[in-house]
C-alpha cells in the first residue's frame, strides 16, 4: 500500500492505466456476461422426440379389439428410462409401457429405441395419443414428448375369436331320410350374417348355398338336399363369411 501522498498518486495512475488497457484490449468499457451462453453450455441442447405411431395389428375378443401400436422414441440427451402413457379419446393418460435404458440404440449423439404397446378398445372410431416422459438428470428438468394422435377403427363382432367347428349332426347317409334325403350342415364361428357354403364331392359334384344364422348365436345351419349327389366318398364343406373362410370334410355313404 502507498505510504505517502506522492506514492498514492502514483498508485492511482498505475491502476487507471491498467483498467484503460483492459478496456482497449476488449473493445468495451465494461465486462458483460451472456447468461444464455452459460445455460447452453450446461444443457447441451438435448431433445426428446417421438416418430409417428402406427397401428401394426388388431385382434378381436368378442366386441373388443386389442390394438398393437408401434413406433420409436429418440433422444440427444441421456438414455434414462422413459414412461409410455396413452390417452384414449382424450381421457386421462394411463401407463402402458416402459422403455429401458438398454433399449436405446446409439448412433453418435442420437439414441433411438423402438416400442410396442397394446390397448383394448370397443367397437367404433377412437383417437389414441401416445406420450413419453423421461426424468431429468444432472439438475436438468424432466423431458416429455407425444407422437401425432392416431385414429383407430375397431370392427369386431360378438363372434370374434370364436373357434370354428363344423359337422353334419351325426348323419353321414346321402340316401336316407324322411321325404327327400337331407343332411343338416351346422357350423360355428365368426362368419358374419349370411356366410356362403360350398360343397364339393366325388365325380365332380358341386353345390352352393347360403347358410342361415341361428338367432344371435355364432351357429349357422343349412339343410342340404342331397338328391343328385356324387355318390359315396369324401365331401369338402367350405364356409366363407365375415372376412373368414373355414373348411371341414366328411366321408359319406349311401345305403
């Protein structure tokens, strides 16, 4: 520290010169700090984004459809686990899956993880929004993103998922019966309202008919008039309806 007035003056001059020199070198009269630059250096510009969600499958159980939705989630940040939540028709979200850190595939700074979820929906047209939530790390805030809303149409019948069954109600005789010979053909399955029946047999025999729905059940029936049949042997019964086709065979005789 200066010990007299002369040294004090000299010290103040040196200090003034030093400040002036710094100002001249930096081109400004005051030091300014860009706070946003500090934030950028800490955050590193990380992002979380979801590709388009796609319906990849649908199965029916009665009048309910189980819909499979698939897509990818990408991040330029950490590979923490991410919750998958779905909102159906604008209702509150529910947890439908988890993406684990090991699910992400690394490509430089970009990491991408595939996902597949299922949701159960009743008949009708629905909107499904799939969203993702990832916790923050290193003091950063949590991140979230949503895929574009998906429109899903479910058209399941009450017979959807019913296993097919067909038989001739224990009557394999082509030539006997009260009045003209008849064989009752019964089937059960998801076959729509009026499925088509095709019967083929020996000697080029072919017969086409429409089966009748038995009430509100999943059973259909047709009373086959066997006059003009192809003779004893194996017959093939093919039933088509409701987007499905089923076949069964029976060995018939004439006595």
